[in-house]
């Protein structure tokens, strides 16, 4: 398995945390199968960048996940592009192939690209939990559900390792809500 993922949005949305959690889940908790049916660990590389202003400027976090050694750390063209703001859309939408899966937050991304596009209303869903601050975790849960890139258990362990204990319950609810939205998006796509 080789997967290149780009999470993008504006500073303050937790885009970098999304990538850190996913890379941690893959590299520390996920096990793949080698050709000889023995379990082996997945490899993950996470890189990040953000604009000149930490809050409000564009932000991206790239993750590469593979079941073999990777020699180049950067995502060149993502297989999956998650976009959580209009500014990130404008900056990163052209960095894709025709088959790149695009996941957008429709309340914050006004444009609709052509191609394999899924809409996950992560910000609105997070507000239903009482705070927009977990929109990134909602989106991460939806992405995991849509791709099955790591197990639910691995992602939850990595998430809880990365956050203060006082926020664990809220973030677990956000992850589960995201998974529901991901399942719903796939069902709607299958119906056509």
C-alpha cells in the first residue's frame, strides 16, 4: 500500500494535528501484512507548512503511508486531498490527478471541483457537538471511514495519545460522528 494524503485549511483549524494523528496511527499502531503473511509495521512520513500568519493563513499537512520503506519524504501529488477552507482550495486544488479523491467541507469551501468529490460538513457537525474546534477530528473520522487507511482502533489510540485527557470524550464523539458522515457520503455516492 502506498498512499499520499494532503490535509489543508487555514491556520487554527487543526489541519496539522490531523496529519500527525494519522501518521502516528499508521506508524505506531497499524500492522500490515507482508508477502509471507507475517505482520509488519506500516511506515508513515508527515510534513507540514503554513502561511506567514499562524492563524488564518493557509495551512497544509502532508502524510505518506506505505507498507515498505519510503525514500522521499514529500507528497508530490496527493491520492487524497482534504480541503477545509476556500483559501486552501484556491492554493491546493491544482495539485491533483484526475483520480485524486477530494473531500471538502461544503460550508467553508464555496467552489466545487470536477472529479471524485465528497462533501463532509465537518464544521456544522462539530457545532452540533458544542464547539467548532473539533471539526478537524470530525473530518479525520470521515476520511478514515471512507478510505479504511488505518483501523478505527489505531486512529483513536493515536488521537488520544496526542490530546489532553480532559478532551478525550469530546474528541471520541467527534471521531464517531465523522465516521457516520463518511459512511453516509459513501452511501450517497453509491446511489449515484
